[in-house]
């Protein structure tokens, strides 16, 4: 494959990644409704869950590609991170803060 670049992947690849991540987001939303975290169905929360899942799914896909992770394992990570949604974003943020500490100006 030529140099890895987000623009080198086909639209079909991105559609699969987004669909898989959003499927994880749907499962997460259904679990939240079942567990009473969301008291009744809300289309706004549902769409928010899907958008977040799709976003983190793409980020996970790029990280897997950068790491040369096998495509099947990459697909599993995309689905799991889509299910995790914003929790996956917060965990990644924590990783980055540990890896690249920023000195606070007020310290």
C-alpha cells in the first residue's frame, strides 16, 4: 500500500468502519435505555450516540492502521470503541495526557 493517508482509503472502507462503529453505538444506547440511564427514548440522545460512535470508530480505525493491526482485530476494536463512545474518547485523552504532559502555567 502506498503511504498511509486518510485520503487513500475507499469510501466503501469508511462506510464499513462507520457502520460498524455506529452499530456499537446502537447497542450502547439500547443498554442505557434498558438499564434506566436514559429514562425514555430520545431521538436527540440516540443521534448523539451514533455521531460519537462514528467519530471514535474512525479515529480507532486510523490508529489501528497506523499500528499495522490485522484488519479483523481492527474491526473488533472499531466496534468496541463505537460501543464505548465518549468513554473511549476520555480514555484516549487520558493516555495522551500521560504520554505528553503539559506543564500548567499556574503551577
